[in-house]
């Protein structure tokens, strides 16, 4: 079956611009997670959705970052006024139950120049 | 606060030899523990998990992991390494009392030498 998909696979943007990163989870998975992975590091938790609501957004680094999941399926991570430090691979994962294993997408590599 | 540590940045093993990738954790409640693998230019893939039950957990591709509560460890093992096992391995932990985040270690790069 289809796995988690993320678009775009690569995004290059200029400092100060706005970007949107999309995640399509596995059909039927109620939990959705966003992570950020910098070079040489493990995935860093950003936000977790259970259904349409953000159950935990404590990992979002500041108010330039925002994520939505309006219909409980596709999610969009939005970054305003991008900074060079935002450059990383952004990973999305979904899970059929929030307490068990997560299925990851291939990630979006964001480069802010 | 929950945390996980992978003390080795890199592990080198000759093909055919047994391998171990180390992981220790810290949680306030009982842990849910996971291992993931990341191949170059690919997403993270789930290998195995420990939730409860037997301390020795078997997973994908011949990997297994041993949960040791007294040592707060969850080391990944394989009896005979393959060159194709070369990848980046991540240990992760969730506290049973927390309904949300899973915390990942920084990863261990495994090199299997032919």
C-alpha cells in the first residue's frame, strides 16, 4: 500500500520567504507527527496531531512555525520569514495508534539561502 | 524528562561477525522503546519495538534487541552482519505516561566491512 508521502522533496528558498511543506499520511492513520532532522542529528520532535487537533506543539521552535491538519488527513507545515537556521530535512510520520511505531515519509530537504 | 543516548557515533563490524549498537534511556514511567534504520536518501524505517513482555524482541532483517530494565538499556543486535546492514540507526523512547512525543537518539552509523 501507499506509504507516507511528502512534497516537495527539495525546497530552496531565500531568507525571509514563506514556505509550506505538505505531508500525506497513510490512509486511516489518526496520528501525525512532524520532525526536523539536522545533519548528524536524530529527528527532533516539532508537533503531533491526533485527528485534526494539535495535541502537542511544544517542539515548534518559535511562532514562525505553524502546522495544520484541517480534515484529519493531509497536514501542512508552514514557516514564515525563513532563516538560514531553518535549513534541515523535515520529516513527517503517521501512526495508526499514537503509542506505537511511526511510519515515516522520505522528508523534505529545506535549504534557506 | 525522557531522553535516549547512543554513546557511539560509529560502529565498524566485519561482515559475518555479530554486531551490537548501544542505546540507553531515561523515562519517569515504563518505557516504550524503538529502533529505526535510515538508509542513504531514504526515510526512516521501523525495525522493532519493546512495549511489554519478553525482554528479547525480534524485528525486521534479522535484527533483535534486548531490553534491560536494571541497566536502562535497549541494545540492538544481529548475530551475523551483512554489508547491506550499513546504515544509520536510531534508538527512540516514549514514556508510557506521555501521550505524545517520541524522543530519538542522535544516531549511530553502522559500517559493515566486506
